C-alpha cells in the first residue's frame, strides 16, 4: 500500500469521509496547519473522534498577508517517508514542495488539491494566484480537482494528461450523516413546532453569512416575491459578518415571519434542519465547491443552486440552477423552484429518500496515483 501525506489547512466535518475513504486506499497521514477552521469554529474533539487516518499538526511558522508558511514540513516528510505528498492550492506549502523537489531534496511525487470551480478557473481572483498557478502546474505531478469540467480546463489550458488529474468531489458518506434517525427525527419535530414550519414551504440555507455566499444580494432580489407567498419561509442556518445586515433588513421590511435566523448548529442538530425543510438554496457568488449541496441531496432535498458554485453539477434533475448576479433569472428561478416544493408535513428521515448519486468513480480516480 502506498503512503500518502497530505498537508491541509484544517479539519472540517465534510472532509472526514473523504479522508477516511482515502485511508482505505493509501497509508494516509494528514498534517493540518491550523487547529481549526479560522472563520468557522468546529468541535474538533468530536471531529477527531471520527477519523480513521493518522493526524498531526504544524502550528508554528510565518504569517504574511493572510498566508502562512509552517515550519517542520520537510521534517514531516522525512518522518513519514511517503510515496506521494500533496499540498493545497498554490499556497506557500505547495511552492515549498516544488522547491524541495526541484532541488532534489525530496524524491517523492508531489501534487496539490485545487478547490477551483470552473468559473474561478477562468476568473482568477488575483494576479498573484494567476502567476502562481502558471508557474506551478507544470511542476506538479498531480492535481486533485472537484469536477470533470475543471479537469478538462487544466488538460486543455496547460496540456496536462488525464492521468495527472484526479477528479474527486467532496465525498460524504450518507450512512454516517443519516445514522442517528431517532435523534434526527426528534429534533426535526422540535424545530417544526418551535418555528411553526408545518404546512409551509421551507427553503433552507446552511453556511456562513459572508459576502461570498451572496445572501445579501439574494434577499434583496427575492424578498418582495417572498412577501406575496403566504405559505413560504426561508431559514438561514449559520452565523457571520452579514448577520447584522440580514437582521436589520428583516425588521425594516417586515419579514419577521418570512425569514428565520435560528443560529449556528453542528452535527445532528444541524442535520435535523434538512429534515425540517422542503428545499435548499445556495446563492453563492463565489464558491469553489459547496459541500452543503451534498448534504442537502443526502437528506432528500431538491436544490436551487448558483451556477457559480462548483457543486452545481451535482444537482442534475434534483433542482434548478440560477445566475445569482442576474436579477431576473434569480427571481424567475426562485419563483419556479418554490412553486415546485411541497409544504412541510413529514419530518421523518424515512420520508426523505436520498437523492445523492453514488461515488463509484472515487476509487477509479485515485487509482491513477496507486498504479502510476
């Protein structure tokens, strides 16, 4: 079994199944360079109790302009002695791996996990990233990307081989998310009662209240339509810098009974919200992937998804895709989507059959590394 060493920013709930699955294909160790997600604090003890792979941390180093370089990377590589080492994005970590390889200090194959959506591929956020990508791609043995569209972009733009690119959407195991049905059902009934959701079309959002999620613009576009829909409510689950704006907007436009802000949740308390909803929305204006789309489909919800989110390809026939930058398209698709939803009556897990497609391609893609 080949050894795989991955350097990654931090452990998040949606990464557990991905790394656990990789641990069955490789002798895997993941080195996290932060002890938590910097803008979304999770219960790390609970997350770490679910991992099946080896974990270590590098927490000291240099911080510069929002970027970090950790001391101890080479030491970790020598300790693990892996066959393959993966950095992340075009970060200082990845640049250091390229330098070590080109100087002959390490002999391992190297690569990087790239979170770009196809929109981000064409519209690079900064000149620094543009040049880092241009200089790095041809010096890496592997890229790990989310979608076939992104893989095709890299093959055509940088003349890479298919064997160099692993297409690996975020893998979440439905059985793990859906396994505590009794508790999920109990909490979902509680939410339905506490927020008077029964008989209403409940549109759910889960995530951070930050500009990239497009919540402010989405609400401004659709609130007049929402006010005319007597049987509809939107539930925004989460927290973040735009929460105050949303709270003020709700008060100013008399939306107290139409837009609900119950707070931030994790684990079973979060997953129960999917059982308490009729549909799901992701209105992001910038979204490399969007793992919440996975979760919504796993819990049987159709999705109204931004075309700028990398995960919009997962939706297929189970929802609608819209352009969050276009007012008319947003309103039209929102209206059509809400009309297609069924008012909430049943909140039991067994009444929410999974809509997520299978992950048969996961092993086939990662075998590109195994048999190289």
